[in-house]
């Protein structure tokens, strides 16, 4: 059975929306409109999930990269 990995981004009330949008665009490869939409979901819904390509290790690497930009993240799978 194949597992799908996700990085959950949590609203931290500190990191600006512009930083989140830029990190989602650069590190997750999201087009600008998608990065903006996901940032809104983080802000209004308290968290949002980004599909992580590949394995658990790749998901954890993405989470760490986002954390280096100041975002709070967790990794989960289904």
C-alpha cells in the first residue's frame, strides 16, 4: 500500500502572509494564485496541508525547509 505524505502548515500569528506565500511558491512549487489561496486557508482555518512528493524523508525535508522560513509545520500521512 502506498502512503501519501503531507506537510501541515499551522498559523502562528507571527509570520507574515507574504513570507508564507513566498515559501509556498519557492519551496513547494505552487503557482502564485495557489500559494495565495493556501495562505488564506492557513490564516482563516488555522492550518492547511501541502502534498509532499515522495517519501517520508522528502516530506520531512520540505517541512524543515519551510521551518527555516519561519513557518510552523508537521508531517503526516494517510
